[in-house]
């Protein structure tokens, strides 16, 4: 499955920050795009509102903006009608339009691997940031305007969590509790990928979509994560469950892609603290920036 | 001193890694350049050998390569004959050519602020990586082929260390011990910049050059430093002396630039662990890279 026509793979840069209500996601997305191997295929950047003033609307921070950005993404995708999509986020909420498109295109004959520390099935009644709602929406749960953006809903049996280890309570909310989504935890992928491959062997999907939230990684190895804010990092490394190593996740995704046709890959929640602070500093240094500028970096911590 | 003609400020990207014998400096330099505010002035990139095989020559790792790259930098600088230079490194050794040029151009009427955790006055007999030799060379000490690249040697009274807190022994080597370089330590800049401004008021230089090694920063706040390798970070935060905060260094440099004409700024030793690991990972993921690629990141730790 390694040879493919990249001319039909759309790369979608989606620097959305409102879904996590944190400005550094914008830089995170652009930096992810800058670090990614170059592609000759089609590329689009979803326009994102940079106005820092956001409000809660019907239980969701910046709901109308996030919804409108999802519609922009959908429109850009339909312009290309791609066979495959790489999404470079941005907060997790960026997956709504591309994954909806792919599930419709392949008529539900798709497995969705949700490689993430968190289940992302919260509802507005419990949590205000849309990045934690997106998988619920793809399953038909949550805010109905977002659900209306999913033309072909995913079924629970299409979903496998990989590496899930935090905030698992959201799976037991009233609208989610009968879904019984399958889970392969961090300990079950440490040695090999067999648990994931067995699940796929049973489901026999024609196509695979991968959601890869970088927060599934061990923050002691990879610190460009919201949770690894330098000011609270030490405390959090003690209290948060340990994530998976990069080599583990790479191996699982390579093993999957060697046997199945991957049509979607979304990488999200890149939160490059150091680069964000460094860019701010450079903009205030002599010969590079404005030496009268006293503006410190803007961000929210957990 | 905030208004200046940027058309005479050369920005020199110098992604040298051999002076620290560590490949991630290459990405560090390019990322620094990517994060820096855009400039309309002249720009040059010094060509750097990417062949990973380096050998020790006359006590210095990759001596002939580092020397040849310094000569390339010199030639690019002379092409523009700039009034001011911003150097984006790369290991600290990148400062040799630009600072030599500036000291010659302004006939030694220059103060050099060496904002760094380390004194960078090691000699080949004591240490094999040239990034720790560069200030010695600028003062006429060390390998004579490097010293020959400095047409107008700096005098010890032109130098002020700012934030120095580690490996101070190098100041007491035989060729350095009579130089008696001035030092303002991290504790002396915490509250205000007066110690640095007082020193400058006594020296009355017409021009200022600033060397800013990012390792002067507190690694608990900024972790894109060699010393903050994730695998040993926890141990090192306990055993290494604490660095300065970004806001402290920004304030000192802004205070200096408000009263003096800064003609050189070199930023060095950017070591972006997360971005380096992330770029490697992306190059091995489905739809983005090569799923048969098992090549892990290449680097040396302390």
C-alpha cells in the first residue's frame, strides 16, 4: 500500500485555534506544515479567523466561527474531490469536514482509528471547547448544527480508539453510553501492533482513516503539547497518565498502512510552546523586531 | 536607536552544526529563520556541509569544514559590505566571521556583549568542539588558523559576559587567565539592567555587538536547548545552574538598544528537539512519508 498517486491526495492546512480556545494552535499548524515532507499534490489552507475575542454560543466557545470554518474546509475539499486527505491542524475539531467527506465518499466502508489520549465525545452540556466534541458529532451526537455537517454518519463499530488514556468518563455520558466504542490502550500497543491489526482483520474495512492527536504521545518525550506547558510541566508529568512513545505510534501506523489503504490522516493539537515563545522574543529584539514592544505571548494553560 | 535603514542590515542564516557536532543545529537554524520577523533587507545563507561523517583534526572536530564555512560567511558578508548583521545560527562558532567583520569595520570602537551560559574561550587542548572556542579566537587565542580569520582582534576590555553561569573554568586556562573578562551574572540582571548599562557607560562604545546563545535561558522555560534533551532533562534541571528568563534577557537587550547603536546580533544554539523528532516522525507516516522508513532521528546528547 506504499505506492500511490499523490496527485489525488489533498493536503489541507487548517490552523484552527477556536476549537481549543488557544492562539498557539495557529503557529502549531503552520509549523507542522513546514516540518512535513514536501508534496507535489494539491494543497489548500482553510481560512481561519485570528480575532482573539471569542464567546460561548449555545454551550460552545466560538461556535459560529468553528462551524463556518468547517464549512470552508468542506467547500475546499469538494473543489478537489480528492481520493485521500491529509489534515494538518489545528485543534481536533478540524477533522469534522474531511472525515465526513471520506466516510461519504467510501460509503461507510471505512475504519476510523482515533489515536488520541482523549475520547473527543464530550457534549456542550459537559465541556465548552469543540475540539473535545468532534468524534461525537461524527457519530451523530452533540450540537445538531455540527451533526448536520456530517452527511454520512459514522457507526460506532467503525471506530477504534488507540492509545486512549485520559478523560474516559465522556464515553459514559447519556448519549454515548450505548455506543460501546472499542479501545486499544497504551499498554496494548507497546510490544506490537497485533491488537489493532486483529480488530481490523475482524472489521475488514476497504479504507482506513487515522486521527492522530499528538497528545497521545508521552509528554516526557514530546513536549509541544498543551499539557506540557513549561510552568506546570513538572507537576503534570507526575499526575497525568503516561502516553505512548513516538516509535510505538509510528510502528502501529506503519503496520496498518502496510496492509490497508489509508485514505485519511489528520494530525492535530500541535502546541509548540518553545517556538511560540521564541517567535515572540525575536519580534522584540534589536535588529530583528521592535525594542519598544512589551507584548508577551498570549495563551491559556490547562 | 529604534529607527534604522534595514537595507544595510544583512541577515545571515548560518545552519552550521559541525562546531557542536550535532545535526539538529541545521534544523534549529532554519526554524529560527522561519520564526523571525520578516525583513526587506539583504539575506544570505551560508552553505553548510551536511555529510554526517566528521573527524577530529588538530584537536578540533571537523576543523577544515568549520574553517571553510567561516570563510564562505566572510565572503558573503563582504559582498554586501553591510552596516549591521543579524546572524541566525547554528552553533556558536558561526559568530567568527560576522563579528570579525564588524570589529574591523568600526575599528574596535565596539562593545561585545556575550550573552551565554558559557564563556566560549576553550582551547583545542581542553575541548574538541569549536563552538566553545569562538570567543577565544576573536581575542587571538586558540587555533592559529581560526585566529588568522580575525583581521582586527577584540581586546579583553571590549567584552562583557551577561548571564554566564556554567563551565567558568575555561576562563582560567593558561592563555586566558590574564584577560580578566568582565562578568554580569544571572542574579545581577534579574531585577533590572543597571549593571550592564553601567559597564557600557564606563566603556562608551560607539557600537554594540550582541552574541545571544539561547542556552543562557532557563531550560525549564525554554526547552529547545541541547541540555534539555527529553531523556535527561529531569536530571539536568536538578544539576545545572538555573538560567535567565526570556523576559529578563529581552529587557536587557531592549534597554541596551534604546541607548546604543546595535550593529550585530547573533542568535545561536537553537536545538529544537520536538521539531526534530516530529519532522522525523512525519517522514515515516502514511500519506506523508515512507512507511518502510525505520530511520530514527540522529543526534548526540551531552
